C-alpha cells in the first residue's frame, strides 16, 4: 500500500486484490480508510456488509479506538493483524553516516537478485498476513517477492554492494521504491541477516535520501508493522519522525475459520 493511498480519500468501498486472491486461494478485498477522508464508521460497516469477499483487509486510523469492537457484528470474524506505523523524513535532514569506501550503491540489480534478497531479508518478517489462519506463511513471503519485483520494474530499486557480501553477489541490502514528484516511499528495505548490526541500514537510507534529493523530491516515507520496533529505532536515529499509525484488521467470513487454529 502506497503512502498516497493513505492521505488521499478513497471511495468508501472495498477493492479487489487479485494478486492476493490468486496467491492464497480465496477472494481478498482491501479497504483503506484515509487519514484525511473523514469516512465515518457507518460507511465502513456498510462497505463491509456489501462485500462478498472471503477476506476484507481493512486499515483505518489508530485513533478510532472504538472501531474494532464495532466490526465484530457484521457476520465476519474480526482478526486483529497488528498496526502499520508510518514515518517521514524531510529531505536534507537525514543524519547520514560517513561514506565507506567498501560500499557502493547499485540501481536495478536484476530480478533474480531482487527476489533472492527479499527472500533472505524478509523470511522471518511478521507481516499482517500471518495473523490470518487462511493464509500460508510461505505464500506471504512469495507475495513480498512479487511486490518487490513489480515496484522495482515500475519506479526503482537500490541495493548496497560491498566487498564481503555473503550471497555470492556482494549485495548486502535492498530498498524498493515508489516515487512521485515530491515524495519517495520506501516499500521494502532491509539488510541481509548475515550483515546486520554493522550500520549498513543507515547507508541504505542515505542512498534513498540522496536519490530523492537529486530528482527534486522533498520527503521520504516508510512504514512497518507496529511490532517491528528495531527498525523504527533505526529510522529515529537517522532522522525520520512518526506521522501516522493505521490498524490492520482482517474481516473473514466466519464459516471459513471453523476448525482452524
């Protein structure tokens, strides 16, 4: 989900998610309540009641504390799937690390390299899909690979290359991007597990900030699951600030969950 999807006002209805439907073998729709839309709970409930999908992935601003309880009487099981925390950096305010002669930035490292890096970096990531018993965790990882490949082909992808990469290519870290005139959103970003703890993530953030500055962009945004506090500490050290939190709920047709753990 892109940052502009959060700040713009979408129509109050669920949208088909064909990639997720095909991947998980059940019909999936998504409905994101805009921060700025002012969509009332009544409209959200009506949209969910109209949906015939097996699963509706609903995201809404976390300040609507009472919404979750109000979503439990719609003929569906409401599965809490964590929150999505958004952070923002104004370009030029990043606390960039000193340059390292051992590191270089690579653009568009190739589809095989992108898929391999995502599999390595995100194999243990606790995405919102893992909350839903209908969704196979292995297929969730495959979804991240597909998402990375689509975004890399459309807008761009940056990778860090070093002298001591452990994957045979020298590639150490990856960031896939979505760009518009003023903003860069980092969709997926991380350092391969074997190289974590060396400060490489800050170099990756610097590469994105530099690219955004070079094309005249003004801000960089990024998001993660609320439980992922380690990466949020890294963002804070670099100069990002928290700007918004969305609650993620999977509204599942209740008969589909009977007998499942």
